[in-house]
């Protein structure tokens, strides 16, 4: 309630703005509908909102927003965290297909063999899901995926941790990574005793032509971690020439390519970019996840490993499947086989495409927007030296934002690039309009 009152008081919520229904907002916040209804009623009584039959609840018409007193610094009330978030990396969790998932779970439980409720004797995971994934990945992502070479894991970070252990056991000491990427991935590699070496990143993706010789002395890194379909966070797709350069490097040096295909299903402006793994299944370890298409809370990921690597991966994971719920694996298998997964992805792709278009329309006269051909985030280019100030300004508008600099490898020699990385897939559907409004209020006027 305090966040809504402050948004109306400051003018960030324009007069006449229609608010989500109490049912919708309660569902997104995970609270009782009566709690939202009581908050709306109190704000109506205070004069901040109006409620009319057939018109919904709207921000009331008021005089110009009150300015803070000049006698001292503005003190904001203590909060648990920002009311709005555009931090990338999370899908719209309000879009999780609860009814379809429940129906798949019922069918999966009805047909489940008795051994599905045991400890899980096969470290690769349930064969039902591995078979469903093999067909799906071949059809949608162009992956050569034999069910025998698919290893289920608890998400991408878990899969990366397994591969870090394999590389360390192979006496690899250095791994090449993209100059912009997630710090948590670098920490996983470092935790296994592997040093990361940054590759430059530009509009054509990672500069894979620099891979030969990238390492200590005259040596080469033993592996490279790439996001070929949609570089995170810049949004570039790895060009065919650079894909070929990466594969040539792997073949000539015996190195491995770790492919993070985190949001390959969400492409808008052209045909999907297929997985790099299709160019050389013997040198590429493909890692995928249900985190963006469904929800990270499922803790569901998969690896498609080269034939000669399977035993080493299972040695790291263990010969029994201790990490993923067999029931969830069977449910996802049924969800894929029934076509529900495809239908859900299509529906969410339309939702994210609409949000992308609204984002570009709202900010396009203020900043240059890039990296939007795919995925759930966009990059807003900024004048040099303004990134941190805008991130701080967003915080004052109760909005969580990430700057591009945060993702930069500390050893990268790339020129500093000021930008915001906007996760437009993150807000719940009912919160999208308010969140976009908070972003627009943060950006400088044209």
C-alpha cells in the first residue's frame, strides 16, 4: 500500500492510470485478495485512488505532485526491497501453466512405473524425459541428442559445476568465457580451481577467432563457455564465421565448447538460430534448462554430452540420480510429449514480443535499444558515464535495474560501455504497466 501511495504522491503513476484488479494483484503477490481490496479501499478513502463500477480502480486526479521539503535530505521509508524489478534472468512467473502442469502431473503419476519412486539407479535421470528431450531438442534446436547421452541436472549452474569438475580432473587450468557474462558462472569455474580468460564481445558475438593462444604462456584454454544463440547480456547472435572458428579451435586443440542455450526458444524477428552443438556433437557440451520457458523453481536442466565424456560426467554427478525429482521429470516428459510445452512457449513468446514492442515504443525516443531479436531482455544504450547514476535513480523510483558494467569480466580489456540491461520478461503480467512506467520515469527526457 505504501508503494502505491508513494507512486501516486510523486506523480510516477499518472492520474487516471488503471490499476490491476484485486484478484490479479493478489495472485501475483501471493497474498489474500481481501488484503489488496482493503488497501485499495483505504487509498480511495485517502483520496489517492478512485473506484467506479465498470471503470475499475484508478489513480485519482490531483494537483501537481508535492515536492520534498528543502529543510533536509529526503528520507524514504524502510522497505524489504524494490516494488518493481527489471533485473534480467527470470521469466514472468505469473505465466506458469499451472492447470496444464497439474494435468500432466496427474497423467504422469497414473502411468508411472513403481521404480520411479525409488532412489533412481541411473545417474542420467529418467529415461522417459531423456527420450522426450531428445526428440524436442532435435526438432526445435537442431541438437544431435541421443537419449543415452543426455544427463539430467538441477539447472544450468549444476551442469556447469559438473563440467568444471570434469575439466579439473582432466588437468585443465583455464577456461575462456565471454567478456560480458554472469558472475555466478565465473565463480563456479573458479571454485573448481579454473581461471577464466575473457573473450571480447561485439555485435557479432564473442570473438572466437581469439581462442587460439588464449591462455598462460603459449598454451590455450582447455574449454570455452559460450551463449551462441543470444549472447548474455548484450543480445548478439554468434555469426556463422565465429561459430566455425570456435569449432575449428576445439578440433585442433582438443578443447571443449560449453554451450549455454538459456533462451533459444524465444526469437522474434527471424527464424530461430540453431544450437552450435549441431556443428560438432563430439566437441560441444550442450546445456539447456526449463528455467526461462517454464520456471527456475522446477530446478530442471539437461546436458547433451559427447560420447567420450559421459562416464566422466556421471563420475562427477554420481551413479544414482540424487538431484532431480523423478515425479517432476516424468511430469515434464508428459508435458513435452502432449504438446503442452510447445503451446506454452508459443503463448509466452507472444507475451514477451508484445512487451518488447511496448518497451521500445516507450523509451525509443530517449535511448537506443539493442539486443532485442530474441530472449527476455533488452540493452538500453546510454551516454558515457551515466550508467551508475541511472541505476541509482531507478532505485529512487522503487525499481531494480542492472547496468551492463556489472556483467563485465574484471580482466576484460574491452572499452567500457554504459548501458542498462532491462529484463522485460521479469514482471508479472499485472505489474508490467507499472514497471514500465517506473522505467520511463527513470530515463532522462529526450
